C-alpha cells in the first residue's frame, strides 16, 4: 500500500509542476505578445495545477486521519512501528519537502571562506519566530515540529529505540578521498553506505528513490562496507542517513558516479590551498567530451557537499531541501563576493600597485580565492598601459548543472533541460560580472574589462557572450543584488542573444590575441629593441635599455633570415637563383653588422655553387648558423655521441685555435665578452656587475659550445691540463652558467685539486637560482662530503638535491643504499632516515655549504621578475616567471605565467 501511495504522488506532482511551468510561460507570452490565446492557456494550466495540488493535499489529510484512527486502535507496539513510517511519508510529500527546520540564522563556518557570499539563507536557516510572510515554505513549521515530536513520543511509548541520525563527517570524507589513489571507489562506498542505511531505516521504497536518480544504464549502487564518517558504530545502533548525506548521495549518483556509458578516467582529488575547494585532476592526456562532463559534475557534487557541511550552524536541523536551496543560492549570488570597486585588491610589499606584475598577480589570486559552485576555466590578458583586461571563459555546460532542483511549492524535483539551460545562462552572465569586478579592483588604471564566454563541445566551438564592461557604468552596479540580469547587462550593450532567458550562440567579435590586450611589440627580439627603461626598472634589471638584457648574438641575422625566407622565389621560376641572390644582397649586403654581411656573402656563394638547398628552412639556417665554427660544432657533437673524443678534437681545434690566437673574443679595451644561456643569467649578471663600466658584447653560441666540447673530449682522453684550461675559459665567458661551473668542478676533481673544486662548487651554490642548477650542485657536493667522511653533510646534500630535482631521486637512492650497505656496522655510517628541513639547513651551515637559493638571491630574483614584467619585456619576464613556477608551482604563479601570451603569428 505504501508503494501505491508513493507511485501516485510521483505521477501527480510532476504533472502539477509541468502545468505550473506552462502557466508561468503563458503569462509571460501573453504579456510579451499581447496574446489572448496564451492568456487562456495560462489560466487553464493554472486551474489544472491547483486542482491536482488540492487533490493531493486532501488525500494526504485523509491518510493522516486514517493513520490516527489506526494508531488509536492498535497496541503500543504497533503504534511504535507506525511511527517509523511517518517520517518517510512526510519527507515524500510536497509540504514536508518545503517545510523548514528550526535553527538560528545560518552563518558560514570559520575557514569555509563563504562569509562573503550573499546567499539567501534557506528556509530551514531562519528563526522559528520569523513572521509567516517572510517565509517561502508551504507547510507550517509548527506542524512539522509536532509530527517529529509525535513520532519520538510514540517510539518511546512502544519501548522501541528511536532511529538516530548520522551526520556526514566532511573533514574525514574529504581527507579520505584526497589521500586515496582511487577516489571514485571511495565515493562509491560512501554512496553505497548511505543507500544501505536508507533501506534499513526507511524501507526499500526510500532507497529506490536514490536508485531512480541513476542515469540510464548506470551500474547498480555498490553495497556499503564503511559508514560515511569512517567511524565504527555499535552493531545494535541504526543510524538513518541525515538529509545532508541523502543530498550528497543523490548529487553524486546524478553526476554519473556509477556511469557505464563512458569510461571515467584515472583521477585524483586535490584541495585548493586558496579557496579550499575540491578539484578533480585527470591523470590522462586524452579525455572524451562526455567523460569531461562527468568529471566536472562529480567535482561540482563534491563542492556542493563541502558547502552543505560547512555553511549551516547546526547540521541537525538542516533538511535536504535546504541543501538544494543553498546550492542554487550560491549560483545566483556569486557576484556578492566582490565588495565593490571602492575596495581595491591588496598589493604585496615591493610591488608597483598599477604595474603589470601586480595587476596580474592580484587578478590571479582573486580568482583562486573565489567561492564558486563549479570549476572556473579561464584565461586572461592584461594591458595596463591601455587600461584593458580581457577574459576568455570556458562556460560551464548546462549538462553539468544539477539534475534535481528545489522548486517552491513542489520541493525537490527533477530539472528539465530548459531549467538547466536557463541556470547555465544566468550563471555565465554573473561570472562575467564577477570577473570584471576583479579586474577593476586590481588597478584604477583598468578602464575596460572584456569577457568572452564560449563552449567547446564534442562538435563545435560556440561563443555565447562578448561584453565590454567599462569602469564608469560598472561602478553604478550593486553587486549584492544582481537579480535582474537583462537590466544589469543592458548599459554595456553586450554582444549576446537571449531568448526566453537562454543564451544563444553569437559571432565572436573579440579575441585575447587582439593588440588591445596583447601588443605585438612586447615580443620584439630583445637585442634589437631600442626602448629605454624607466630609472626604477633600469636599476632593478641592471640595464638602461631593453637591449642590455639580450642573450642572442644572432638576433639580427635571425630577423633578416625571416625576411629572406618570405621573399624567396620558387626554384621552378625562371632566373630564380639570380633573383634570390639579388634579394639577399639588397636585404643584408650593406648592413652595418659585419656578421650579417659575412652571412650574406656566404649564403650567396652557396646559392651560386649549388651547395645550399632550395628549401626556405635550409636557406634560413645557412644564413644564421652556417659559418665554419657552427659546422665544426655539429660534427664534434656527432663524434662525442659516438664516443670518438679524438675525432671531436681533430674537428674543433683547427677552427678554434686561430680564433683564440687572434684574441677575437678576449676581454680588453673596455669590452668584455660573455655568454648567457638564459635571460635570468643575463639579468642577475647585470645586477652583480652594475658598477662595471666596460661594454658587454655577446660571444657566438658556437664559440662557447666549441670550448665545452673540447673540455669534454680532452677529459675523456685523460688530457686533464687541456680540459681544465678549456673549462676555465668557459667559466670566464659564463660565470653563472651551470654547465660551465660543473664542468670546471669535474676537471678540478680529475686533476686532484679537491679543495679548489669544493670552493668552486660552494661559490656556484651561493649564486644558484634555478632548481636544476641547485639540484645538480648539491648532488656533486654530496660526493665531496662523503669522500671527506662528513656523512651527515652528504645526507643533507642528497636530500636537498632530491627536493630541488626529483628526477635525480633514483640515482641518489641507489648511491645512498650502496654507501649505507658498505658502511653498515661502521661508526658514522650514512643514516637512511630523512632529516627535517631545519636539520638539513643546520647541517649544511655547520659544514659551510650554502642553503640555496640564498636570501639575497631570492630577493634579487623576485625584484627582477616584477621589473621584467612591468617593463613588458616578455622574453625576459617569461623566463623569470617560469623559473619561479618551477620553485613554487602555486596556482597563482601558474595563472600569471598563463596570462603572458605567446609570440603572435606574423
């Protein structure tokens, strides 16, 4: 009989809901179109819906009356059994679904980071003494409380234990899935446990409601092996799942946790250190579109669990409807997180508040701190000088939105596709407003914030909105009450089409690669720039102009080579060679740079002789790197690859010796010749030698490579003196280069000059500034410390090497294990237990080994990072930010790195 009543309610109530929607649509269309037909349709639909609701209410009252008569005529034991059925019937009825629980005003839990969300508290979070006019429930709270009290009294009278409710331990559950190698299995166990207890306490019919939430073709819910909090409970206790647990289980099931129509990828769950939100990381490179939707929806369900468990003061008084209302309220109030344009985002010490670095970092940090119900996938670009910020948002697809929603008067019902599309459209517009507010709060110089919203599905790329928010109009918005979206968006004349509150595709008129966001001059070759730097930036970068940061000796040849390749005549055309020779000489024959003229003459001879191919790439490579030194280095590298050290020396020495004998790249006459492998090396060298009045010129890359290959080949041939001479020349040309320093250390070690080798390595670690260099430096230092019997210092160096360069871990483990086996039983043998960071630093300091990177290097590095970004020298800035992200792969730093556009296509 219970099953019959359950079925009839679930047949009539959705019909009433559908008629109510038709009535609302009819009213809207009748007003919009001035249509009598739509008005009649709305009236008939409203009448039908009210009739069904009246019939359902009357049937419920009849059942309650019959239940009361039956309880009066039954023994106490039977009455107690009847009391267990009452909560299930009440929860299933529309009135009970909307009835609020009795708790004080809901406030966010400390640390939940939801205090700024202006979410309208669910009805269950309102005071019991609130006026009836202020409540949006259907059933009277007093009736719900009386029914609950009556069931407890009846159970006590029948000497039967009242069914206790469990509470979801969010901290335990979240920690378990974060630590688990298979979080999907943990979530399935959680849902299975909730479903099992629903069947035990509420009957199989209640459990079937959760089964009905599965997608077609989903696997059955797994049996429970663990309770939802992870804590053991007495066998005699019957713990009914709390409304929060039921809500979480239903959200996860509807998200496709048991989906079989697509294979879910291997994944892990991480907790953001900024927002504390849970994110699902996919461990596969390729992912189908359907699987991606499943991942996003499961992630949304996990964060809905977090909000439901941390938002309410008293979880015992929360209803399932309250959880749904909270989730929907979060989506409609995301704009309230921004306090307004008069409250700017905070800058860090040493930042220029309106500089490119500070603006990007503040925007990235604010995005990471946002409390959102769904993952925000976006990219942004910044052009502070022109006052523009652009966002490209991958909008949340409508299929990610909940499959069940709360509807006033109906309770929790299945959401239709139209409902989800409307929710997705409204959410997209609110996210656009929130991002614009973030841009304006980052700097007062930002006057325009553009937001582009697109969806890339399995079939097409569609744009749904392009909005240019200007600061003046945006400042008039009340972000705490963004309720009327058409009215809010209208002043900005957005490029979007809204039909029946649903966004429709439009033509994308803006792109982040536009010059308004990404000026092309930012990517100009550093060595060819004529820009002067402001005094503050020049002091931070150690150079008065951008060209003082150059590292490529071949910049000018590379630029002209691009022009040559673009202007080449096809080889099949008549007189192609003659025309190409004339073109090369016109472009480069009279250039003031002697290396350019020499390259042009060499290329022309090759074209005439036929030794240069007709492929444009080969011609460009010949122009840039076709001299004798480059060709010799290529052949020497091949010889070393074949372990032919003698052949490498035979190839290089006839080319390098005349250059060294002539002193072409020797310091003197107010000039120093240097080599830099990165812009970071060049900038830090500038800072260290800011007072050096000599001019700095760049040696060709091939010259540095030639000496390196000669040193390696000489060492392989046991010609230690020659290898050491080449290594010293390398370090003179590149004092900060890790390859030059480590090669010198190796040569000194082979020459038996251990003290000098350790001194060189110590000096190198004192100035090391990237993880790979630091890791290699500590790895080499460990061997020296072990050779001297300093086992603790060796262990500290090994541990430091692995922390900075994890890829070296297998080699270190093998070495440490072998040394430990050899020293087993010996006094002072190598310990295998790890040291704490404080112990590592203390041990290194005691033995005179620098703790890299040093405070001075870290401070200088951060100053140069900010200055290079503020100067908008992107090749330099990208190098600095990449190294910074390697040290600390924080999401904020990674977003700043992502905000730097790539080199535009010419």
